[in-house]
């Protein structure tokens, strides 16, 4: 009451104060403690009401109710920590430490440079395998993607979403210039395309669809 009834102090005495961050944290901690005490009081009330109907249950004091909540809270924290650890084991790198807690890593919307380079090298490797196959089979390409003497692993491609490489059967190396294989739509746009003349280019999705449709009509 003395402090609240005091007027304006004209003396030049220091008045220590907390920073905005410290004040906000102190408010959050005090609110948490208040809620925790309220939960302990409510838990004691409910427990003792049940104890009236079930004599085998011991009655709890406020201190014992508070201790039960603390033990249960620590147990739940341990369980949640184990769940987070299991998630990290199943998805390595999905969680990153920020301060004293771990948070899910938000995937980047922009494509990774290393992924673009890996995709290009994988398509170059696939083109080389097709050229080697044609050189040893009378300039004929595989009749289907899974012929015994061709590495079928190449059709899996490099795509985080699991998309592979689309192979168009019935083509051969040389003119006319036609599409032999291209990355699946899950790679986004543009995508790498292998041509019958040995070319390797990037084309957007609409251009690939138009070219494939045009070549299919020519075959018909």
C-alpha cells in the first residue's frame, strides 16, 4: 500500500528495470506457473472427490497433487523426446536444433544446385549407355527399357519424389531428330531430354508434350 500510494519521486535515484525480452519471458513463466498451480488444485479437487466414492484411493494434499503433476509432466516430456528421436532416425536431417528445442526443417522451394548437376550427369550417363547399346546392336536402341543387356537402374533417375526417366520405344540413333528419353514430370520444368542425334537439352513441359505428340502422329 505504501508503494502504491507514493507520488512522483523527484530524486535522481537509479531505477533498474528488465529488458523487453526478459520482461516477456518473466510474464510467460509466471503465467505458466499460475496455470500449473491451478491445474494442481483442480487435480487435487477431482482426486479427492473420487476418493470419497472409492475408499481405497488415498486423499491428496496440495503438495502431493503438485508433485504428481511434476512427475507426470517429466514422464510425458521423456515420451515426446523419444518420439522426436524416432522421427529423426526415420527421416535423417528433417529436424534441426534451434535453441534448446528441435524443429522441422522447412524444405527450400528453390531447386538445389547440386541436384541440378546430378540430374544432368545422370542423363549424360543414360545417353552414353544408349549410345553404347546401339553401337553393339546394329544402331538399334533397346526394344523396351528392361532388356537383359542394358542397365535398368538408369531409368530410375535422380528425383527426390521418386520419378524416373521416360523411355520411348521403337526409335533409333541418327536422323530424323526425335526424342528418345526424358525426365518424368515430377522433376518439374524444365526437364532434360535425350534426342536420337545424341543431343541432350532442357525443355519445358509444354514443349516436351507437343514434341512427343507430334512425333507420335508422324509414326501413325
